[in-house]
């Protein structure tokens, strides 16, 4: 049986930003669909869940090769996060905006050979669909995380936790993450 120990904030910060790399997509149009409200909510849930999956993938790309993937990761972060998104580790640290988060992720993954973020049990609750002008949509996202990091020396470490997020919708950008916090359960 593995025993998990809590480590310092610096160690936790190293696990926080891992995922990137996707082709930028056009913003989601205002919800003026002829679909019934239930179908609109299901479509919104899928779009919102995809944001967190894109985040995880992009963060892993930056860990794999920061120099080669930085532009793609930056584009992904700007697409999936609001300009003033609060991103961090609950009770330990947070930054404002995707550019600041990217800098933190690059700094924390520089000595890695790679990382892999596994998301599970994603639950998206749409509080409000956007209006006909594409404004006012609100949602929450909860997802379990198991992130594995491989150091340059081959050492493997893991973090288990839960991502807690909120998303909002704008006519210009579609659904985006407005806040993403990781609650760490265990480190090894």
C-alpha cells in the first residue's frame, strides 16, 4: 500500500498546470438554437467539459517540450480561460489570467521529461444558458485529477485531487473557464 505525504506549496505548485495543445476553434455561437432547452443544456455541458480536457492536454504538451509547444499552449489557454480567470491550488496559491498561469506552468515543468493528466468523474452543472445574444451563461465543473509527472532522472511522482471550476459564456468567446482551482487530496 502506498502512503501519501503532503508536501510544501512549492511541490504542489509543480503539479498544478499540466495540459495543452489543440487547434483553436471558433467561439460557440449564441444559444439561438432550435433545440429544446434540455438539448441546449446537454450541448453546453459537452462544450464546457471539453474546456477542462483541453486544459489537461495542453498542460501535458508544455511539460513534454515547452519550446516547441508554447505557442499552441498559449493559444489554448487564451481560448479556454477568460482574460481574468483565477487559476491555482486552493489554499496555497493562485494567479490571474492565462498568461500568468502559463508562466507558472513553464517554470514548474522545466525539469520534467513529461506529464500525463487523467481526468475523471467530470460533472458539469449548467446554472443558466446564455440568452439569445450569447450573454449570461453560467456553469460549474467538478473533475477528479490524477497527474503523473516524470522527472528528467526518470523519477515518477503523482498528485491526486479535484478540479473545481466555474465557466461563463460570452458572445465573443463562447464558454470559457472563469475560475479553476485544484484541491489536492494526496501527493506521492
